[in-house]
C-alpha cells in the first residue's frame, strides 16, 4: 500500500492544480495590495507607493496570468482541450 493517496497521482491534480494554485496566489496578492491602497489612501491622490507594494502588484498580476497559462497547458496535457486542426 502506498504512503500517499492515489488522488495525488491523478493527471488533473498533477497538471491543472498548480495553475489553479498560482491563480489563487496572484488573486490573494492583488486583493492584499488593493486593501492596503484602500486603507492608506483616499483614492484620489496619486502618491508614490512603497516598493514592496509595487512588487506585490507585479508579482500578483504575473502569477495570475501564469496560472491561467499553466492551467490551459494542463488541460491540453490531460486531453480535456484540443486544438482544432
């Protein structure tokens, strides 16, 4: 009997789930950055934001887009999506 469950070896979990996790990470980072902006600013004045805030927004955006690409590649890998010929 294996130490881990067989569900972790399923193609969906191996190929699609990492993209889903990247999308969630990006969404959480963008939500945290937006919450910080809302709490620390009045929304009208465009002040220079801290470097960590700009890095969080950039990493969140790139993580979200990369997650979508990884998910699409995973769906193609498991055969759920095919390209028209």
